[in-house]
């Protein structure tokens, strides 16, 4: 009985230690703004903007399950990631830019976490995959993937920039949309 109790206590402490390693906000971060992004009136992502003691702005993104029973516990969970920069356009809402560089894997994981996908000609969306045409890279050119969130209408666009030895070569864009479920 004592061995079982010690084992259970050890398991609880180990599980708590792993849970406590989740992303936490730096000490002294002040909440400036919280925005809820919706698809067909249903929230799917929460963006919170914090000012750090250093004066920098931190954007934290929280995943919200796409059902109507959003609870405080789901909203207050640890953020999935913290990245993104503002592109300000005078007199306009602007864009939020997520630069993934040439890391297609991180980009695909981001798209899956927030249930974003490229619609086909019927409007269906498949689970993003490294084999999708939007993520194909050429061995000759250096690729850079930038996901843009238009703050005017909350639409998503992926810019795939390809650079050669002589500098900038070309940019292709792909529209993405939020979905509650993938059709595979």
C-alpha cells in the first residue's frame, strides 16, 4: 500500500512538473488588448497583446475550440505560441505578419493548430501537409514563408517569397481560411 501511495505521489509530481513547463508570460507583462477572431460568428483564436518591462510588445495566441461553449478555462490556457509583428498602414487596420523563414514544418503546424487550410475549387479544405503545392520549394532558390492576417476582414494569405543569387525573384500568394473540420 505504501509503495502504491509513493508511486502515485511521484506520478502526480512528475505530471505537474511537465504541465508547469508550458509557456508563461514574463513577469511584469501588462495586458494591452485582447482580440477574438471568429469564423461565421464562432471564435477560434484569441490574440492578446502585452507590453513587457523592456518596452517590447508580446503577442500571445490562444486556441479556442470552435464550439459555442467557450469557457473561461479554455480561454485562460497557456498560449500555443508567441510571435507575430504589426505592419501598420496609416488610416487602415493593417496586417499581422508571421514570418516562418524557410521552416515549412513550423508553418504547417501553425496552420493545423489554428485550423487554417487552403480551400479547393469546391470550397472544401484539406488538412495542411508539407506536400501541398503552396509549400513546394525549389532547390535553386531560397524560400521564405510569411503568413499574413489582414486585420480589416480577418482573412489569411500566405506569401511564398523565392530569392535567387541576384536578389528578389518572385512572390506567390495562397489564400487560407479557417475551418471547423478538415475534409480529407
